[in-house]
């Protein structure tokens, strides 16, 4: 679990893949890895999610890419994705049963929260990190304010994160950011232009690295 969490933090960016086509998945994952984004979340509302997770988990060597499941709302889905090869589970909201399942199987859990009370409840329930969501609505200042009294709780910013604002969230105290459409161009993938995805991934990573160097 510690190794998985450290790899997510080192990556700095979690790519959120929602509704990804099976025939594009490995190409997108490889393009992201080439750009430095080595943490990938496949959302549970994607058709055939367990097969997709298994495909990514079996296509890369240990340490190349860390794969997880997102939009997980119940323990049954958490267990199914973990059995398929997911190493971390992310939710948009707080579900203690999901956290419990992750702890049972030694997986990283990252529930979604918005308030300090939710953050504390999630951490007390055994979450490894909380996902501040939707980040763009709340803004970097919200994370900075919560990190004051709750600096012991790792926080990731997700929702509306782009290369233009990712650095601000890191500077505010986020350990990483989650990004979907601003990171993964599905139209480019459909054209076979995976280099475009690599370039955006590289841009995100450069922003994260620059923000961390100011700490």
C-alpha cells in the first residue's frame, strides 16, 4: 500500500479515464507514461471496467504504471476492481464501506470530500488520502485553508484541473492532482495521434515539478 501511494505522489498527476474505448486504452496509457504520467484511474462507470483494468495491469511491467478504479460508490464495486488488478480506489464522495474494503485488501483508498469534517471522517475511517472535489469550484485556497489545521491529511485536487491551474493546487498543499478531459484528448486517440496526449502529459508534469520546486 505504501509503495502504491508513494508512486501516486511521485507521479503528481492521476489521469482520469472515463468512457475510454477498449481499443484505445493501452495506446492512451502508453502515451501518458511516455509523458511522465504513470498513475491511471479508469472510472467504474466505464463499460467493461474490470476487463479494462486487467488489460492495463497486465500490459505494463511492475513500476511502469499504477492503475486504479475511480467513481467507486460501493464495496462490491471496490472489490471487483481490486480483484481485476486495481491498486487504488477513488470515489467522488465519502463511503466508509469502500474504505474498509480497500484496507481489507491492502489497497490505497481516496474518497471524495469537500469539507474539513468530511476530511477528518474519511481519515479516521482509514483513507490514505482525500480527494478534494470539485477542486475548480472550491479553488486552491480551499485546500490551503484546510491544510492549515489538517496538514496531517494528504489531499489530492480533482475536478476542473488543467495545466493552467495545476501548479496552484500543488502550491496550496495538494500532494497530486487528478485530471480528465484537460489531460486526455479522446479525439486525438481516435485519430491515432497519441503524441498529442504525450505532450499534454509532459506539460502537466512540468507544471507539477515547477510548483514543487518552489516549496
